[in-house]
């Protein structure tokens, strides 16, 4: 079963592990810093209650900027990334954000 859930700082280790096994963008310290930024929301895609994808978005005035987006390698090319991106877009359309960071 697929579900989407916001992540809090308690799950920072899971974020770091997923990042390390995918795009290796941030260190643990950088993940901590990201969670501490104002306007940041970290959201996970779960498959059978296990995190298979994450996005990090930051609200800056009237724009939603995507700072991070990744899906675990073994789950790629199955539509999970598209599913998570569609969720992200739909969520921010609901609150009338017309723009995503370019």
C-alpha cells in the first residue's frame, strides 16, 4: 500500500540513509540544517510503511521551492516519482501557489 506522510526531525536518520543510497546530496548536518529552516516541509512516500521517497520543499513568500526530491533506486521507473511529484503539485495548488522554484 502506498501512502504519503510528513516527516519530522525524528526521522532525520532515514532521510540521510535514503539520500546516501540515491543522490548523496546532503550530509547529516545538512539534513539537520534543512529541517531547521523556516518554511520547510519534508514529506515521504511510503510503500508498505517503509520510506521509498522524499521531497523537501521550502515556502518562500509566495513560492514553493523544491530543495530535494528522490526515490529509492529499486522503486524507480514504476511511477512512484511521478506519483509523489503529482501530490506535491496538487498540495501547493490547493493553497494557491502559482510558482515552483525554477
